[in-house]
């Protein structure tokens, strides 16, 4: 197996980074774990509707059930909630492309699969919340912003870069810099949507429209990447 392929498989199977801000050391029973997930789901909804800074913990508790004291005991505070949402999202990012078997696919098929998978994830409410926090409100929370960009977004770009390196070595793509191409491809899919979310827009296209837009970006990218 080639060095490039080894690197690609390492990217797919690498360990999840440690969380930005570990939760308080609390022993939770099964009921407590369910309550924690309800807090995270409710926080995601409230953050999506009102933004992080304007979200009130009392409203999150009202939606999730339980008590404010329990929320503080599990997560510490509102920033702890945001960190936990990012951690849950990070795990999704790291494993986002791992089951697509990109190493076995030609560029046309592989990049279309990537586009559809990313469109499905982008349509999720928690994705929208994360981008609003790390980009729209990143100046207020630089640690959250930097941690997410350095781990979650970087993991997808690294996976794409490794795939592009493999395809260039096999003569199936022509790219001056696979790493730069990975960043360009990543942003071409949903850069406009991320900009809108960061600016506070609450109106994201549905998943079918996102898939259509992403596939159009793939076709444009391939026109410049495929051998002639």
C-alpha cells in the first residue's frame, strides 16, 4: 500500500481530539445521561433561534425539563453547553467521510458523495448553531472558534487533501497543490451558506436545494481538476 493511501486511512481512523473544555466531573446514571442530552438538544434549538449571546439558560431548562441546578452541575455554565455541542459536532465532522470509501472511487463519484454527505449535515440545526457560534460570534469566544476550526474543519480538509494527493499520484487529477485544492473545494460547497449563517440569517435552503448547489460546485471544480 502506498504512503499516500496509508496517510488517507490514518486520517479516516485517527483519534477524536480531547474536548476543548471538559465537563465537570459528575457521575451520571442513565437518567442523568438522558437529561444531559435533552439539555444539549434544547440548547441547540434556543441558540439557533436567538443566537448564543441572547440565549437564556432558564429557557433552555424550560424546554428540556429538569432544573437549572442540574444544568450547572452537568455543564458548568452556558459556555460549557456550547463546548459540549461543539464536541458532539466535532465527532460528526471527524467521521463525516469515513464510511464513503473514497480511496476506491474515481474523483467524479467520490466528490459527489462528499458533496451530498456534507449537504445533509449542513442542513442540520446543530450545524447551523455551530457556524453561528464559531464564526458569527467568534470574536467573543475565540477559544471555541479556534478549537473548532483547528480540529473539526481541519479534519475534513485533511481527508480531502489526502484523497487529492492519492488521485494526483495516480494521474487521475491535476492539482498544483492538493492541500490548497482541498480548502478551495471545502469552501466552494457551502461558503455562501456559512457566510449567511454567520451574518445571522435563519433561512437556510432545504436539504434538496443544498445538495443541488453542492453538486453544481463539484461539477465546476472537476472542470478544472480533471486531466484534459
